[in-house]
């Protein structure tokens, strides 16, 4: 609307001006109106231009075309007016185009300004001489120069940069670029020096500005404050370092654990204190990269250090270390007093603390040492000693490793000591058994030698007496008693030897099928003559119940059981012997009518040297080994034996033996031509 | 085995028995018992004496009753020597011992028989009669 009003005003103003200058412009009244149209079209566009044109045509026709002050047009006037209108139209169009171009350019510039102003990075543009033509608010803020102040300043005045490390001025990339025409970036670690002295690390990029012909007309530089990024980077670097350190620590701990585990494994195999010491020093101190090490044990009731193992010390110095008094000033003494680990990290400290050892230290080249008590239940067994030829800082891990080594070493040493003691005790026990065995063997041999001639001579006399019939009956009986007693003595010696063999586990079985029916009958028949007052009754089948066993040993078992039955039935009577099959086993029961077994004697009846309290030793002789031998032999067969009281009187013994199940063709070969 | 031929013509004497035992009482008892049964008995106190006796005589015993544990030369060593000597190897040996594992030991010296001390007179006579005609 305003543009049209301006167009009308321009037309009126031109009319007024033309009226005032009437005498001058009359021959060419449209002259001024062209200017009005041009102005209207320039400012208002094509519309106002055409409006001014229209108004001008009317006004010019009325005021300045004869007849004046009347709208009377001859054909020539009309032609003239049309020509004017066409020219005016042309002017309006051209003006309109110019106006549009200017407007677009303006908008674009505005847009660029806004863009540059609102960009997050700092932007500075210069002309070809390096004078600032543009600086955006971010750049203004970073440099401390307002855009107005900065405008026209040389770039070097506003954009001052220095190297962060050398603190030397750095040439601005802009001047560099203007000088060389090559794009230059800032080196790392560049600081921007603001007007107020503030320093900021920056990062930049620049580009030349060239005109259409490619001539350099300026430079635009973009840069940014990287303080935050630098901080973040520093933080990241620190975190990485922390992580690395943590990883290193973990790896070291893992390595130490592995070493300790290796030491543990090696210690498990070490059985003597010397072996333990070697493991601790070789494997343990190697983990610490110690140059030498030793284990000292407290000896002589804690008065002397006795070296158990050495490694890495000069041979000529060892003699002095083998036995030393605990009172001699040394790291050992100090660690013993405090009962705690002692570490010395430098040779100076070593010299200072133990001046007496300075010479020794110089010769062995010790620079750092560690002395760790070998503690077991708060008692010091000895000392683990490690020597280093270079000064050494002991980390917490090092100390933990030393503690671990000392702890494991102390336990292993104690274990080895106990093992040694146990071994010695076992050897002594074995030796004692061997001695007893040898004694019994020799004793049996020596006892049997006189028995042999005794029995032979007696029996010879008996035979001669039978032939000659010169001996009176009393003498004959006397000879019989001598012979019987000699045999009895022989049986007792045999039983004692059996006990000894059973104790030593030397009694072995030669197994085969044993017909218990025939065996019981044979043994009973052999024993029957020894007692007139007893009757051995063999019940059950006469043959065919086969046990898996050693016939000689089973014969012994039956002999003991039958003799027992006779012995503990002082008043005589029947002894019932029966063999019965029983679900995979063969049973032999021996029942007598004797004095029986007291209830309280039952649990111990088969123990060695046990005798039932109701067996009066004056009446019934015996040393309490028969039933022990029975039980042991039966157990060796995998069988069992029980004893029970009979309801009325007497005892009943039952032996259970495994039945013979193997194929008949693998029968054991018969042995023994005689017994 | 009895009266077997011998390469050197040394003949076993019928009823001749050699007793080898370090115990004098046993030697005497065995001698008395066996002589009572009609045998000819000679005795030695150890293996070395027994070997000397055997080698010095033209006649050989029909059986040797041999103790194992003896001083100077044991029954083991005697048996080994005897077996090495072709003139003596054929003489049967019965081991007479108080050893606890007599059966095994008798087998080890390859004895023809064994008797456990103290031996019963009838068992002894029975054993000896097997080797003597």
C-alpha cells in the first residue's frame, strides 16, 4: 500500500515540480516524469511504476499538452503518449529487476551473516592484506575483541597464538597462507592468547577466498576452543593409564599366584626339610628375582641359626653362615625379635643398620635383603632370607609373596618333620616286628630241636617195651604221658608261631576244594583216642560238602575247635559235630556239653590271649590263642565264626566257609607227601 | 631209584642211611630208632663232614636224612654240592627240619621228601622204608 502511495506522491511531486519549472520543461514535459517512474519502480516495483506511469500520462496530457488544462488529444498526442508509456513500462521493468536482484543479494548477505554469527565455531575472515573483514561472535568472545573493534585490524593483532610447550609465538595460519598461498593448519598444542591474557588451546582450519578469476582476495579461518576436548583427552589418557595399571597389578598378582601354586605343588612332593628348603629358595625366591637366598632353622633350643639350604651365595662366604649365633647382630636377629618380616631396600641402609656386616656385605655385593620368619602357630621355626644385588623397592605384592612363601614353607617344613618322625617310628616298629619274628623263628627252632630227640627216644622206648613186654604197666603209661606231653608242647609251639605269622600277615592260603564232611570225620577220628570220656559224634552226610579253602589250615581250625570242646567239658560227654550246606556257604557246628561261655565273655572270646573267666587255669590249661587262630584263619578264607551258649549247658561254635564253586578240572594239585 | 647203576660203580649199600644234623641228641635218637629197625646208620654234624664221608666211602647210602640249618655247611649248600657231584647226585634226600615253611624249602632243594621236627617215630620209619630195600 505504502509503495502505491509513494508512487502517487512521486507522480504528484513531479507534477508540482514540472509546473514550477513549466517554462523550462514545456518543450519536453515527460522528462521529469521518467525520473518519477524510475524511482517508483525502483522502490515499489513494477506495480507502483505502472501506477506512476498512468498518473503521469494523465497529468502530462492535461497540464502540459496543448490545449493546456484540457484532456483533448489529437492523434499525434496519442502516439506520443503511447511511446511515453512504453518507455515508462521499460523503465519500470528494468527497475523492478534491479530491485529484485538487490533484494536477493541483501537477503543472502543477511543469511550469511546470521549463519556465520550463529555458527558454534569461531570464524574470522580477512581481506587479501590480512585485515579483518568479518569476525563472528564466537571468535569475538574467544579473542576478546568485539566485532566492531576487530573490524579492519590486522589478523595478527586479534588472533595471537603461541606454542603450548615452547611458549613461542606461532605465525598465524592466515598470514602464512597469504604469504605462501598454501593451506596451513595449526600445529598441535597451540594456545590462543585472548586480549585479556586468557590462554585457550585451539584447533583450526583455514581456507583461501578467491574471486571468480581465482585471485586470492582473502582468507577465512575457522577455529575452536578445545579446552574441554583437551580435558576429556587428558581424562581419557588418565583412565587408560589407570586401567593399564589395574591390569598390570592383576597380571602381576596372577603371576604371583601361579608361582605360589607352582611352589605349593613342588612343596607337596617335598618330603624332607632339605627338599622343602630347596623348593622355597629355588622356585619361591626366583619369583621375586632374588639373586640369592637361604633358609635358616633355629637349632640348639633357639640359640643357633643353622642353614638348611643356600643358593646363590659366594662359596667362600658360606662357611661363615652354616652355623651362627642368634645373638650376633644381623637382619635375622632383628626379624626374630620383632617376629615380623624385615626388608632393607638400599645398601646404605644395610651399612647403617649393621655396620659390623659392612665388610661381608661389600664382598657379597648385597644391596637389598628380606628376612621373613617361618612362623607356625606363632612359633618361629626358622627364617627365609633373600638377597638382592641391586637396590630394590618391595611392593605390597612382593611382601605378600614373601609372606606366602614363608607361610607355605613353614607348613611344609613342619609336615616334612612330622613325616620324617613318622617314618622313623614306622621303621622302628617294622624293625621291632622283624626282631620278634626272628626271635620266634629261632625260638621255635630251638624248642623243637630237643622235642625231636625227646619224642623219638620216648617212642623208641615205647616200641621196645611193647616188643619186650618187660615194662610194667605203670612205666608204660608213664612213657605215654611223656610222649603225649611232648606232642602237646609241639602243638603249642606251632600255635604260637601261627599267632606270630597272623600278626605279621605272613600266613597265606593255598586254596582248593576241601570236603568238610570227610575232613571233620578224619580230624575227629584222630582226636578221639586222646580222650576216653568224650564222644565225638559226626552228624550229617559222610561226604560231598565242599568248601573253598586251604585244607591244612582248615584242619587246624577243626583241631582247635574239637580240642576246645573236649578241654572245656571236664566232665566228659558228647561233642556233636555237623556239617550242613547253607546258601552258598558250608557250616560246621561244634556243640559240647561243657562249662559253657559266660555272656560277658562272648565279645572277647576270639581275642588273642583271652581266656573266659569261668575257665579255672588250675583245671583247664591254655594260653588263649586257639580261638584267635580259628577266627583269623576263617577270616582269611572270607568266612566267619560265631560262638553261643547252649540253652541247657555247653557251648556251640559255628564256622561258615565259602562253598567251592569253581569248575572241578581246576582243582588245586595235591600237595604234601606227609605231614 | 633204588640200587640204580652208577657210572663209577659205587653201589648203594642196602639199608645204609646217612643222617646229617648238627644236634648230637637228634643224631643219636635217629641212629637208635633206625638201628632198632635194622638199618645201618652213619651220621655227620654238618654238610662238609657229610660230603667227606660220602666221598671217602666206596658205598653210598640209600637215603640221606638232611637238616637244613647247620653251622659250617648248611643243608642247602650240601644239597647243591651233592647235586653237582655226579657220583652223589642220585642219592635221594629227605629234609628233616623244624623250619616253618618246610614244604616250600624242601621243594627248593629238590628233596625227594620232607619230615617236620619233631617227627613221629612211625612217620619216620614209614618214610625211610620207602627208600630202603
